[in-house]
């Protein structure tokens, strides 16, 4: 797959970057399969999307809280580490085009990561979580250390949303099971 036909564009409705193929008109949230992080960063629009995200984060940091434009509902910011399994709604990722591990194997793998993260001092947890997510997560957010940005209710799958909103800033969830796979969530805002 030629990386020259792909661009990074900005979704105004989700306030997130997405990938667009100019040859096929395909849009997707996850990077094209087989593309390295370096190739993703070199795509047209990648730098602008990154800068736009950084501007949003800076503005949010100044206010200390985030309101959505629709109804003023509170948003949270979270990072996650996703491990997909063969029964996930899309059993493929940037690391593996054909995931065959069982749900139980995915949970066992994630429990080991959870155990490691629980041994990290609280002040080091965000960094350790981001490093682990960038290596191990099956979500395209791996390229941002698992950071999903700010989101309101009804933007994520219900179990993920419920867990994220129940956490305090700096707190990590237990394993959360969704149709995407199994997750660890770290609330960051």
C-alpha cells in the first residue's frame, strides 16, 4: 500500500485526526496497515493535526476543565491500553493483521501489564502507562502513548465510558471488556 495516497485530516465532530486515502476515498481512524510510526508522521497533514491537538490541550490546561459545545456536559481525558482478541469486533491491529489469541489469553496478558503498572510509583504512572501503550496497545492511539484526548458521554462504548467517568484523575481502571477487546484505562484529565 502506497503511503503517498494517504493523508492525515482533522475530524471537527470528534476533534481528532483521521486517515484519508485520496485514491480510494477511504477514511479510517487507525493508520493504514503496515505503516510505521515514522511513515505516519511524514504523511501530509500529520504535522498540522499534531499542532492542532497541542493547541487544544494547551487551551484545556488553562481552563482546567472541558465543556463540550453541545450541552455543556463534562468531558474526561483518558489513555488506554487495548489488547484485542479473536472475538473482538475487528481482530486486527497495527501490530498484527490477524489476531488469533482468545479473550482469556488477552486478559492474562493485560493482567501482567496491570501488575507491572501497579508497581510503578504514582508520579511515574502516566509515563510508564504511555510507554507500555506505545509498545503493546492494539489501538491506533499507541502512537500517542494511548492518549484518547477529551471525550464526553456517548462518545465511547458504554463500559469504557462508565469506567472512564468513574475514575479520578491519575487513577487506573481494572480490566474493562468491550467489543473492541480488553482495556486498561488511565484517567488523565
